[in-house]
């Protein structure tokens, strides 16, 4: 059972760093019956920690690899127990609710363990790979019927490579289909280690231009594209399927030239290897998450993409030669325009 | 169900997506047949229901499984509120609140109705509490059976139905009317109402009093008497921190399974006196779970008097925060789960509720938005037949539920927003964006 609260960070017994041991990893959430993260019915695990810092990220709580305290006021009854519990004096009750002094908060989670309403939550929970596999296997009957399985998402799973490897290996041993959702910002060795236990790689290409990529995500895409260029050999050897995903972000990646460049990259480097290229429309539902983390979101006031824009970009993607049956678009568009 | 043609699945899914009437899906044959065969064994009529003929079963009424031609078993004859047994432990066998006659407004004196199962404040362990719960359950089951005997004996003496009796095998042979228990197969059913609220109340007592020591049983009883008013912190812990049935959480579901076994075992102990019909267990709450919510006192799971109780075998409202698969797995587990057999048929299943168990799950309509998603939904149904119950009703989320979730987020923690690579519950996304999501769903745009 996922109990509220979390283990203390850094309490890993010595020696768990060695490969082959039952390593612990930090995860945010386990979402069962996922219908949007790969084929069939899936359980998606959101790991915590990401090497990218995309301006538009809709899961900002997944970027830091450390546990983070948030206060979600909707259920709070103002009992003040959290304030009294904190040994660091990091919490203050104000008319607007509980304010967290992030300089003082050590992320111990003591307040979260005491909060009667679960309004204060420490995001990030340590799991042993073997325990996680047992939890994920609970929906195996639905995976089998739907040709679904488990998707490791994030955050970025390759940032916790041994834990990820342990989980994927455990799942494969039980005959469960595995998908790895990655931004590709990892060593090629890491991919070489993980691909034998990965049935489907969901690989993001957000932007081809290195400078624009760095501007949007904080890092250059050199290594990401290098990894992609080397992928075909691995994919063949391990029979791993490849899906490419591109977020369509207003004012950033929602340009025909961006889509054209990505399409050309796919045609030139991954010919015949990509079975799906998904254009994912910008999702505006991350706003409150930023507020709860005490951060501002650059996209807080950005409207959803227009339907005709998604359709135009879809056509542009098809024109690059990737193929009509391979390109898809998904996500929410402006309310009066529906979605696909 | 395992051999249902794809075309029929497709037809069902289409029907559900058009929402013209919410169809009740009853063809989870393997689980149902396991229940019927078990009923034959427990009722001592394996010659009449066994593996050679159980495929001939059919539902009557709503979802109540019955054999054909020789079976006149009663269904929804008795509706017993299991939660009362928890209350009677806390009060040593007396009503917590006096009964007020709705016509006269007069309140009745509190009597010693049930057995005194000891001063709960002397219970050292939760097992002590559970033993007392078992004794009180035995009492309410017995009382319910005795009450039913009044009507059964009247029908037995004065309510012959000769035409019907001519059509049901056994009556002619025995020379007894169906109302005299003449049919070859003639069970009567005790339907448990408020299963999940009962389980969740026991889980809350275990968590608050025995594990966390957040309060004593006396303090908890006081809070329930006060309808939780003035006990907001304790109530919040009961609602939010105590484990719940319906989350595929093994320790919680294991207590739920114990409650199931206690109820079923007590039910099988009884027969009608006038007609010698064997009682069997079922869970079909009709609308009692709504109406009884006003009658029953506040409960230890954090529910106030007047709030709905749980329905049939469903988890408490809003408790299934792990989604439909976890919800279904919990239901399958409490029915008995699976055997070790690999015969490919009903012998792989256990089902302690032969009369059936009503299960409803509410889905976001986006699950049926396009052919790919319809396929995924179809796979869910196929998974349900392996892991779930015997009867499933699919409701589609009404935007008004989301409006209510804005006002009462604590009651709707389970509503998930499903978007590629995104993770959030509806109640956490902020008012403005909630309005947008409501608008989308209202217009059929997801």
C-alpha cells in the first residue's frame, strides 16, 4: 500500500548502489489504468528527477530529484498541526493558508505524516524495485487483455538507471510489457543497458535546433540527437519498438519549421524504426502545481492550442515523409474545438 | 464470458458509449457459476446444481443468479444493514441514538436490543473488537431471519400461487406451492447493505484506536454521538488517513474479506421455520444505501448521519482513488479471489455471494472518445471478468459531479485527469481550470 508520507531521503542502506541489488528509487505517483501513455491499459509510474527543465513542463514537481513539500489548500481544515509539528519552524499559518519557508524546510516529511487531511504532502516516495514490481503486477490481467503494460515516465527514469533497470527486469521476468518514456538526455551506455528489458521506447524530440532546445529546456540537444542516431542498431537487436513524441507548445515548438526539421531528422536517421510519432498538444493544467511549489509558470496564462493549428502541424508532419499512419496528434485543444 | 464473441463486446461498448440506458453487464459467467456451484454444495443440493448443469443459470430480477425451471429462490427478501453491528459493539448492544418516529416526532426509549459484548474500552486489541463485531453480526442476522419468518409463514399459510407453482418443477411432485417451499431449489436471500461503509468503519477503528492511538473507543463513540461535530480533526483522520476498501490494498481488503466471511457464515446458519428454505448471502442494496444514510448514526469512517452509505459491493463513494482496475480487483478479492486451478473455466474462481453482487463504476466519458479508447475499454471488461465480480454497471461521469467536487473536494478525491504524460487529480487543479474541464466534458470534448 502507498501510505501517505514518505521515507526519509538518504536512508538507503549501504551497498545498494551495486548493480544487481534491490535498489531503491524515488517516485512521485503510480497511476493505474492509464490510457494515454502507450498501447493498451497501463500503469504509469512517475519517477522524480529530470535533467531537463522545460519551460512548459506540466509536471514541475517531477523535475527536482529531492522530495518536495507542498500544501494543497482544498481539503485543509486549518488545524495548525503541521505548524506545531515542524521542528524547523518552516511553516506559517496565514489567512491565505499555510506558507512554506523553503529555505528552512528540510524535507523530513514529519508534518505530512501528521496532517489529518493530507493537505500537506511530501512529494517523492522511496520504493524498492522489487516492491514496486509487486505493486505494478496487480493489474497484469488487464495488461494481458489489452496488450498493455507498465510505462516508466517522469521525471526521467534514466536518471535513476539502476533502479529503473531493476524494475524493468522484474517486470519482464513476469511477462509484463514495458515502456520507457525518456527525454533521451542520458549516456548511450544507459540506453544499451535498459533496452534489453524495454519493449517500447517513448522518446521525446522537442526541438532540432540546439540553441532553441537549450533556450526552452535548459540543455543542448546534442547528446539526445546523438543517442537517437545510434538507436537503430539497438532497436533491431532487442526488438524494441520506438515512438517519438513532440510537445506542441505555443510560441515555442508550434511552428511548421520545427515539425519539418523533426520529421526530416526522423526520415534521415530513424527510417523504418518509428512506429508512431505523436504531436502532443500543450496542456495548461499544471498551473496550480507551480503555485504549490512556490514557483511562477511562464505558461500560466497561455491558452490551449487551436484545433486548426494541430491539424496543420499534423499535415506538415505527414508531408515530411514519416507516413500518414504513423503521425498522430493528441491532447486538449481550446474548449469549443474538441480534441482528437 | 471467456468465449463471448468480439462482436458482442463491440456492441456492448457502443451501447455504453451512446449512454441510452446504462446497461447492466451480467455475463461474467465464470465468477457467477462458481457462486452457483458453491451454493449447491453449501445448501446440500449438489445433485441439482453442479458442474454438469451450472451453465444453465440465468439472472432474475436485476442480477440475481438462479437456475432455470426448478428454482424459485427469493431475492432481495431481506436487506440487512451490516453497519449496525459496528454500532452495537460500541454501545454494548444498544442504539447509539434514540429512534425518532417520523410521524409523531416522539423518540423511543433506548433498549438493550443486541447482546452486551463487553465494555469496548477494555478491548486490548482490534481482534477483541472484531470478535465482538462477529457476535453482533450473528445477532442482527438472526433477528433479520426471525423477522422474515413472520411474512414467510403468512405466505406459507394464506398466499398460494397455484398457476406459478404449476410451472416450477418440484411443486407438483411434493404437492406444495412455491410459497410453501415446493420448488426443487428454494433459497431465500439475505442481502447485505452498506458493506464498504462497514469495512471502512472497522478499518478506521483499527487505525485510529489500535494502531495510531489517536483516540480511545470512548472518545470515538462520543464523536459519533455528536455526529462528528466538534471532532473535526479526528473525523479528517478517519476520512483521509485511515485505509479504505476498494484500493487494491491487500491489508485493507483482507479485513474486508473477513467481514464478507463473517456475514456469509452467519447467513448460511439459518433456514425459514415454516418452509425450511435455506438463507443465502447476496449484495444488492437497491436504494437503501441512500435512505438508510438518514437512519443510521454517524460512522467511524468519517461519514456523518444523513450522508449516503456505500452501495452493494462498491467501495465507499470517492474511496476508490486508485482507479477502476484497483476497485475491481478489490471486489474480486472479497468475493474470494481465485483458486489455484488452471482449468480455464469457473473452477478457477471463488464467489461467496451466489445471489450476485451489484457493482457500479463511474468512468470519465473520455475513455470512449475514439476507436482506440473503445478497444482499451473493451479490454478493461475482459480484465474485469478475470479479476472482478459478477455484475457491473458502467456509469459515465456527469459534469454535475465535477461541480460538486469543486464544492466538496474531500468527497471526490478519486477523480483523475487523464492526459498524456500528465498526473493530477481533478480536485487539485484549481477552480479556473476545473471550470474549463467541466466545460469540455459538458460539450463532449475531452
